C-alpha cells in the first residue's frame, strides 16, 4: 500500500492543525503495524522544495479497482458529509505482467493500471513510457522507496549537487506534545472527524 498525503494539515493554527494531525497519527499507528514494510506513506514537494497540497481522492487497488471522488478516508466523509465517488471496473484486461497482481483471478484492467502508472511517473519524476519497473506493483513499491529515500538524503545532506528527480519524500506526521494530546483527541472526534451514524448504531458499532 502506497499512501500520498499532504505534508501539513489543511488548516493552520494550534487547535485546527493539532486536531487534524492527531487523526493522521492514529491512522499511521493502525495501518503501519498491520502492514509492516508493505505500507509506505509519502508527501510531495515541487522542484523548489515547496510542499504540494494533496486534495485529490484517488484509489487504485490491485490494478483492478479505480475510484475517483470527493470522499475522504474518515468517519466524517462516510457518515456525516455529502460526498460522491465513481468506481470504475474496466472490462478491458491489461496483458502486461503481472496479469493478475492480487492472485484472485480478477486480472489487471487497462484503465486502472494506466492511471496508476501515470500518477507514479509524475510523482517519481519519470518521463512518459519510463515505467517498465513500475508495472509490477512490488518492484514499483521499491522504486518509490528508493526515489523518496534518495531525495530525503539529498535534503538531509545539505542539498549538495543536483536535486534528485521526483517529488516524493517519506511522510512524518508533525509531533504533538503530551499536553496537547489531552484535548486533541476530543476535538478531533467531535469536530474534525465526527461520527454521523445514528446513536443506536454508534452504541452497537454498526456500519
């Protein structure tokens, strides 16, 4: 799993930014241990080092499922706000190997794979067609790690020499002090990411 997120919270200020970041930390603490080294989270910057705010909601799963819409990966989007998403299951198979990345018999689909490759080329600073190592999601995952690690090392080393290609850097959520955690969880659950399910469903945790 590769996740691309904004480097900083959407809103500034101590209350807004901290309450958003506490949710981001909760996500990474849940998904990270579950996926181990199969999960990577990145943020993006332009060639001048300025962070790029990521607002797009695009998901590609196993080169089969393609989703584009407005919903976020949180309770507010799924149970509180009005959202709209489009899921596309392309009927055209993609014959490039691996033909069935998930091994479930679904088979890769052309639109989903082409969309993923276009995004990956852009984020990794690749030219059109320079994606032979990205077609396989496993080797593509390693290509992300290498490119982001090289760019991160360039920054850490004082930006000596030409800037490495690509826009991705490993994402590290902003730190939150112990005192801030006391109120950030409450603000996050009540305002940033409220649960809009009816009370009876919340009590029994029904979806």
